[in-house]
């Protein structure tokens, strides 16, 4: 008999959700996490007494408790977590900011976006509402051939500016493709961001992860940290055990890997196929901590500002280390009903070029961080005003940081542009969940873990 | 297990799955799915709970037998008779 029925590689959100789902019905399951704490891309760390979150700007897919079909509430039912005990804080509102004073505001009340489009793009509102009818009637979960979102949008909207404005938040929060996106992915993102909206859990990412780990261990699930998997051993065309970097082997009946397609293939001693499966969209992010009393000096009435200061959105890997012409400015404290704190944060995110960061020497890397941090502050100051003089602490991460802590090939936070929607690999008891399976964001990646367990592990297909 | 006991088990499992389930006024001959607004993922939970509690294997081809409360009882009665 195997040591475990199921081994899950990666203790990020998809791995934890898969683990809870399987352990809930009595299955023996072990999660192997290479880092010292759980969370993967959505984790946390401490510096100078501040708890800093990685990844999270906001959770998407807001839904009130009781709305049974909403993805957030379906997820909670699947994990047997009480939605009523889960306290959430909704966003204030967010802003899409383009050149020449073109802005659109949106909130968790979808009608605000409709009103904004009607008043700023009056010739386009009928087209937008026709697009909305298509989105509402679309099933994005049934596998189908790739459809260009830009071609679809051009059927309903004529102003390229409005198309880019609508696309920016949806792309930057979950598109692994450059320039365009699959229409199914567009529909998922449109619903999760514009129709459902942004929120954050009460407490920190550390608390949220503790809730998940506690649930998992309460069902008898086990998790081991600092346990990088080196390989998955195959016997008679089936995975029989995993081998840890230290040499230890653990036997199992099935494996769910959340480390992405290239990393999983490498563990199976198959070609990594990076040219096909490694995404090109990766990011740098700067985190600034400032005293609360200086908040009034910056334009900080929104939760998230999605900006583009060039005429056309270039959603692609930049030719320079960082593209500051567009980005995201997030105020993590700007959610309704958050307890007051002595400090507030500004987080600024831009697309980055993995190769240029990767090839830098340690000295060059530090210099690049400083140079691009300064450019980022200069650019963001054009939108929210100067804040540099008030910064008490700053930190930043690059594609290299992401790669080191999360196992995402080339630091591509949204993974492969080619998704493996059925989660299957060439090995029949090894499955892929998480980013490269296709659902994105915190709620999405957790649903990915749940659905792979439901489809392949709980039901005997 | 009697039909009444089986009914109680099903209702208890549903209440366990869905903290918002409203069992009052449930019509035993109407689809549970429509009345409780459940989806296929929730139905898998019913199947899995029955497996966990009674070691009962319900093949996917039989899932439709669980559509209504009455059809659940009809389907489970011979399987749980000995318990």
C-alpha cells in the first residue's frame, strides 16, 4: 500500500484547495511545499515589523453569502468552509486611467461602469450592452477553439481607446497571452472583475492561508515545508513515488502538480517544452509604506488604478527590463470597513522582461531595481502626485523573485498561454492543477484544485 | 435502514453540504437541484458522503437516480437495507 493516496506538489492556493477537497472525504494526502511557508504566489513575509503580502492586490469574484451559484460561494461549499464566517471588505471603486483625461470608474456595482461608458463614450453604449448580452449568455467552461477577444470586441465596439480601457484590468489581472486573449478567458475575467468585483478577506493573507491549512489538517491532511520535489518516478507507465531533493522517496497512488507544465514535465523526465508552455507575461512590483497622515497628499480615493499613459496598450513582454508606460497602482488599505492603521501602502506593478533580469549580474540587478524603481515612482506620480518624500519603507520584487519562490517558469505569474484544461499529463495518474490548468486569480486557482480532484481523483474515470 | 431513516440521512447530508439550504417546503418529487439551487459539484458531495459513511460506491451512470428526494430513497433503500 502506498504511503499516501495522493501527493500534491505545491502548497499554494490550488494545492491547498485540492488537498482540502480530497482529505474531506477521508483520503490520505500529503502536500509538499518547497518554501518554508504556504501560499506560493499569494504568500507573505515580514520586514521591519511589517507583514507584507505577495501577489494579492485584491481578490476577485465578490459575492454576498447566499448567492449559491457565485464562484466564491461554490468554492466555499466545496471546501466546507462557512461563507457566513468569512468576513470580506469590498473595494471603494477603481479607476481606468488613459491619456487625455480619458477615465472610467467601476465598482462592485456594475451599473457604475455602464453609466461611465454611457457618459464618456455615448456612441458605444449600445454596442457595450450588446457585448454584455453575449457575455451573459456565454459558457466559458466548455472547451472550444481559441477565439480572439479583440476580433469579438470589434464587432460591438468601434473606439479602439474604449477597447483598450476595458481590456487593461482584465488582462493585467489574469492574461498569460500577449496582445490578445482567448474569449472564454475574457468572459471569465469580465465576470470576476466587472460583474462580481474586488474585495479582500478580513485580516491578512497569512490569516487566510492559516484558515486553509487548518481546514486541511483538521481532515487529516499532512503538509511538509522546505520539501522540494526533484522527480516523479514512473513504474509501468504510472507514477509510483516522488523523490525529494534530499533523496527521500514517498510512494503514492496519484499526483497533482501545481508547479506548472514545464516544471511538471521536468519532474517526469520529459522535455520542459518551455517554448510552448512558459508564459511571457511577468511583472515587477514595488511596495511602499507611508505614514497614514501623508495619505491626503496623494490621490488615494480609489482602491486600484489601472493606468496607461501611451496611446495604445502594449500588453506584451517589454523590450526594456520594465515598461512603465502602463501599470497598476494599488492601495491595499482602500477597502470598506478596514480597521485603521498607522501606515498605508502603495503597490505599483509593471510588465517586465524576464530575460533581461535573469542575465543581470548581482550588481547590475541591484542597480536595475533602483533605476526602474525611480522610473516607476516618477511615472506613477503623474497620476497620484508625489509621494517619494514620505516613504518610510520600500521593497520590490522582480521576475527572478517570483521564479525563486513560486516555481513559475520564467516568473510568468499567469503561467502558460496554452492551458491544459483537462489537467492531464502524458502520465495517467499525474495531473496538473493551478495556473497552467486555466483558472486564474485566487478564487479561480482554488476552483482549479477542486475541479481536478473532483474530475480525476474522486470519480474513477 | 427504513425509508424514513434514509430520508433523514439525505436531508442531513444536504444540510451539511450547504449551510444555506432551506429544507422547509421541500417537494420530495421535484428535482433537489432546482429547489435548493445546487450544482453538479454539490451532487458529487452527496455521493462522496454516502461513500464515506456507508462504503457505498455509486457509479456516475447512476447519479441521475439521486435527482429527487423520493428517487434517492428508492435508489438507496435496497443498498442500505442491511444497515
